[in-house]
C-alpha cells in the first residue's frame, strides 16, 4: 500500500508542474497587471510604469518570468504581492483558504453521505415510489443553478428568521465578530448551514444518480448471487460485498467534480458574503490583479490533484486488486 501511495505521489509532481505552467500562460496573456495604473487620470509617468514592470518581472520573457515565479513559490513559499494593494498574497491565502476548505469539505461530506444513502435505497427499491421520489428530488436539485439556489435559500432564511424572531440561520459572513467560546461555535454553525446546503445539494443530485447506477450493476453481478447462494445474509452481502464495489465509480466522480465544487464555492461565497477564496478571486479579476488570480488557480489545481490522489488511494482500499497491480 505504501509503495502504491508513493507511485501515485510521484505521478502527481509532473502533473502539478504542467498545471502551473499552463495556468501561468493563461494568466499572463489574459490580463494586464498594469492596466489599473494606466487607466488612472492623470496616468503615471513612464518611469513609474517601468519601475513597476521591473518589480513584477514583467520586462522579462514568458519562460524566465515563469521560472522566477515557480522557484520563488517552491523554494521560498513566496506567492508575491498583490499588484494593487501590495499585500502579501500568502497572508490572504491563509485566511481565505481556511474558510473555503471548511465549507467545501463539509459540503462534500454531506453530499457523499446522502448520495450513498439515496443511491443504495433507490437501487434496492428500484421502480418503487421511493425510487421515483428520490429520482425526482435528485433531478430537481440537478436543475437548480448554484447562484439562484443560494439566493432563494438566503431569502427563505431571512423570512424564517423574521417570522420566528430567531436568528440562528445567518445569511451573511462566516462569523459574527466578538463572539467567544460556545457562542462562537454555535454562531459558526449558524453561518455555515446555508452555504453548505447549497454546495452539498447541487453535488448530491448527480452523485446519487451515479451511486444508484453503480449499485444496480453490482446487484445484478454473479458474485452477489453466489454470496447469497452460500447462505450469507442479505444485509452482509449488500454492505460488505455490494456497497464496497459500488463505491468505486462514485469515488471517481467525486474526485472529478472537485473543480466544479470550487467553482460553485465562488458563487456561494459571493452570495453569502464569505471572505474566502471565491471573494479573493472575484476581487482579483475586477482589479486585473494577476498575482491574486494566479494564486487562486494554482491552489485550485493543487486541491484537485490532492483529491485525485486521495481517490487513487481509496481505490486501493476498496479494491485490493488495484494496489497489487
């Protein structure tokens, strides 16, 4: 198992380097770092622009710029400054990434749990009223745009708070300043419920369909019938033999959907006023702050690679033949 994990980790290194190179090219040709300065009235002198270009390494070729940025990042952990505010991007990433990953990981856990539950129940009760109901709910959430669902849920929470006189369901920000102890913990829960529901339900919808289809394939397999013929209980056959195999396609789909979830988090954070990675990206795009945009894209690439690495390891846990191959 250890050797399998090391092999997968080594494969991830060139993938990371290639992703950083392509991301750097996209950002380098997609925005003008000095555009905000040139647009000022009156515009700064050419000497000021040249000094800024030299500071940001813009007067070099594309490959030297990439190599300088990559070595600074890998060897020194230096993401560079925000072009417009001068703030160190590493400091911005620290707080923003913590908020975003707290939301994304919780939403994925909730979505996976309900997707497995709904998929197994639908497969076992195929073409029953329960199956049709779960299918209807899944397609309903699948058809909802993330931003529209977030706005709708936020408005419903506001109406609920006003009608009941309670304000547990918070609709803006990740926390309330000044809260400490148990009050801070309950306040954080109140803030994270709504954005978690938005991200979890939109992901759950597609994942439950994958789990249902995978479970149906497993239920019709020969080894499942053989296990039942040997006298094993239906519950043991379903959980120990069927569910374990049926989780492999879902694991693949969850790993592939990480990028989509991060994209959904950008919209969700914007609606609910979270100062996470999504807000950081939007502010960077509005200001054409290439260092901020580059940092968000690279961190997103690292997260996607990491989750795919975790998926590879889960394959080996779910199917021993993979790690022996």
